[in-house]
C-alpha cells in the first residue's frame, strides 16, 4: 500500500508577509490612488501647495506601511505611533486645515486601499485575510482619529490663547500710544492674521465690585457685532483687556442702548467713544479713564455711561491735559455748533430758566422755543431740562466762539 504524502501546513504569518512584500512593491501606485481619492472627495486637499502635498504623501506612506506591518504581525499601534498622529493633528491646527477634512481623509483612503488590494492581489489575499486587514484598518482609524483630534484641539486652544494674548497686548499698546507708526501696526496685524476696523467704538467700564476683567469681557462679548450674524474672518470685531484698573473693550459697532442696559443691569459705570481710530485711541482712552474718575456725582444721577461730550466737558472743567475747548463744542452740539439760532435759543433758555422766559426775551411764541429744544435734544441726545445736561450745554456755549 502506497503511503499518501500530506503537504506541510502553510504558516499564515509567512503567507501574509509574502503578500505584504508584493503589496509594498505597488506602493507608488497605491499612494497615488490614495491622493487622487482624497483630492477628489475633499476640496481642502485639492489645492495643496507642493510642500503640503509632499507632507501628506509622507503621512500616507507611513500609515500604509504601518497598517500592513500590523496586519502581518497581528500587532497594534504603540505609544510612539499615537504620538506621531497627535503630531499630525498639531500641524494641521497650525495650518488651519479643517479638522473634519483631516479626519475624513483617512476614511476616504480606505475604499481606495481595499479596491486596489482586491484588483491586484486577489490571488495572494484570502477573504479571511481581507477581513483581518479591515479590522486592522478600522482599529488604526479609530485610535489615530482620537490622537489627531487630541493634537488638533490642544494645539488649537494654545494657538487661540496665544493669539488672544497677542491681540490684547496690541490693544494695550494702541491705548497707551505705543503703536503709533501705521506701517508697524500693519505688519503686526499681518503676523496675527487680523484686521483692525478703520474706526471702532471704545468702551471703558468700572464695575461696582472687583471683577474688572469680567466686566470688560461681558461688554465685549455682549456688544460684539458678530453675535448679530456677522460672518467670522480676520477682521477684529471685539477685544477686551484690563488697564489702569478699568475694563476696556474695543468693539466694531456698539449699540449705545444695549450698553446702557448692561451698565444698569450689572452695576457698571462706563464711557463710550465712537468712531475711534488707531491714531485717536490714546487720547480717547485717557479721556474715558479721566472721566470715570473725575465726573461729579451729579453725572451718575442722570446716566451710567458717559459719551464724548460728557468726557470733553469733564476734561475741560478739571484741567485735564487733553482738554480742548473746540472739541467740547463739537462733541456736545455736533452739527448744531454752527447754528447761531439754536445756540442763541439754548443760551437764552439756560439763563431765563425755561422756555417761557426765553420766549419772552426772544419775542417768540413759547411753542417755537420748545420746538427748537426738541430738535436740539433729538440731534444731541441731551435734554436741556436736566441739571447735568444743562451744565454740559452751558460749558459748550462758554467754550465756543462768542
């Protein structure tokens, strides 16, 4: 009887290593297939510059080789592998590439990988092998995604905090007059990928308690124009900092009524200067701080937020170095500063102590005087019948030309 010879059992590990060697010989084509699939499916990857493309290619090569290695040896990702993926996330955060696109790239590469394996190596890879390879790929995808997310988020937070600190330092330098050269300011903004509005509103607040930083943040965030739907971009819409014991908020566009509501609701006193530029910011800031500290109690019985007219008057009557009589007239009376009739009517009302007495002196009907006062109040935002506003108007009339 002839003895039947039984072939030796095949070593699955050896078979996989031979398959891996054949697949690796196709590495250039496999990598290009990955790149084409990612560029086709994800717009963010379609316009990479040569440096970025080389970087993505090197990551694909590393991932491709590592997946095959783990499949052949029944291994798993190690701490060093995860550190590498965290590094990928950190670099993508610095490049400002969307995290969703980064994570999707790995998912998009999977079909391209398995399609090419099935097309070219069906004679070397069994169904069981493909199942094992899929498990390895999914495990790597799961663990690498978590590591990339962690690296991206932690780096993004750090970059955001650094940028925020840099922007606050810029605001401080603007307010203190240390950023006066336009060219230097433009260069600094470019470094921060930021744009300063041509004109902005400056709010200075003093809280009743000790949380000055919180008060500044509250004002900046509540008044940020972006909250009303303005799209995000490099343009600065709100910044805040603490300086000289007060909270300061630079906001692109302030709703004065909203600021007054904030002040009333949170026990703040404040000042608002609109139309401030990088060149005028230092003087505006000095006026605001001086006004908060030197405004008489009479002011705070009528309002919680001082405007430019209030601040110019306080500066003038207290001898503040930035005081300017011409600016008082302009800030208080606005376009009515050159209206001789309005000025004469206002002067007469103040000294006659009311519309009726002024009408008699001016030989006008009292309703005519009252109409002029209503127009004055509408244009300036001041009711001349209240004590502080009457004082502000009187100071502006005295400061202006006779």
